[in-house]
C-alpha cells in the first residue's frame, strides 16, 4: 500500500521544506546558518563524482565550472511509497509525461564540456519518474502531499543552491540551464527566458524600452551588464539562439526565428524563475538581480535527444556556443 500520513503532518512537512529551500537560497561560498553562528562549510565534493539524496531519488554530479545543468523530468524510478500524481491531490493539475532521454542528454553535455574545457559543469538530475515528482512546480503540484516527494523536492533545490554557491564562490558569475524535451511539430530548440509568447512577438524597440520586461527575464543581470540592447542579448545575431542555429540547431528566439507568432512555445518554468536572476526569483526563494542567469531549453527529440551520437553532437555544440555567448555578452570565461 502507498505510504500516507495525516494531513497535519503533511502540512508541517511542506512548511519545513519551504524553510529549508529558503535557507539554502543562493548566497556566498558557505551554507547559510542562523545569525550569530559560524557559517557551515560546504560538504567536501569531488568534481565529476555523483552524490545522492535519500533513496537515490536526486543525483548531484559535482562540478568545478561556472555552469549548472539540470534535468527534472527524465527520471524512471517509480517507488510504491510515492503514489502516482493525480490532479485532485496536486491542486488540480498533474502533468506526468516524461521528457525522454533528458537525463542522458545532460550527462552527454557534461562529458563534452569536460572534453573541451577540462572542467565539469554541475549537474542535478531527478531520478524519480514525473508520475511521482514534478520538480519544475511549486510544492503542492510537484509532490502532491506525499512526504517522500516533498523531501526529494527539497533535496533537488538544495543541490542546485549548493551548486550556485560553489559557482559564485569560484567565479562570481554563473550560468544555469534547465533541460527539457518538447513534442511540438516544429523541430527547434525553444529557449525560455521567462518571457511570454506575446512579449516575444513585440518589436525590438518595444522590448528595449520596457525595463520591467528585461528585469523579469532570466537574462536580467547579464543583459543589463552587456553593452548591447536587451533585444540583442535575447535574439540578436550573437544571442544564444542565433549561435545555436549557426551550429546546426534551429532555435527560438534567434535572429532568424525571433518569436513564436502563434506556434507552440515553452517560455520557462519555476526552476528557471527560482534559480536565475529575474525579478521574480525572490518570491520562489531565489535571488532577484543575482549573478546566476540562465535559460530553460526545451529540446526537440530528433537530432538532439534521440541517439547517443546526436546527444554528443549537441553537447559539443553547447560547449562551443556557451563559450562564445558568455564571453561576448557577460565577460564570463569558461576556460580555466
């Protein structure tokens, strides 16, 4: 039988998880502690080695580079102690579709990054099936009141926060990418910067004149530090999307494909909002205007996730694209 607990205990666990997430929000190079006490050193980690949360539900592969890769929807574990997520228990909605091969994709991206730079990006993976946990949602919809799922969600964000602290302690700036997979008919990368399709449909002049739009985006600090207008960082000739397109991976937004214009498009979810530098991060226990910026990437299956060779090819392209984009846009060097 699935493990269930009384409602009052679930509510208490949810509240404790929220406090844990807030306590581990991105800060300096050491874990946050109570006022007046000495900061607790980060646990010892070896770059390239895997570390696991309780029951092996969350995996953290430690890194030593200023890049963080996460995969929340590719897991396959289906423990009977966690009931399948269903709408009624999850606040009315429960998407359970797996993003096929995204776990394998971030591992390939990590390996190809190391091959190019000799350093490892940080990687965090949910090994639970999305039927059990959706780690790109807030706690009610993500865990649906199950104690083990609530704990796994806290570990997920805790590992990402640890990675962010390590990145900022070593390089002062960092880049976060939440990796997903879409099934839309147009075969392209959908780069989600927390801007809606209607916002992307606006002209460059409109985007550049709306400071609140720039601040709400996951590029916020990077684009404000850049010498070029916001629209150039977002979809100009040297934007992330344009560089991916030039490397053989059509992308939106980019100079050649600037906005959805009615086509299906994912603009970024709770992980990107919480773990990057947009103005909405604080509401999710993140850091608005911080020095970790990033993007949610919804990848097409064919040519990106479908085979080991294509995953390696995408990993090689990503390492090159990030080197160009972060150096030019944010003076962030990826080479040691």
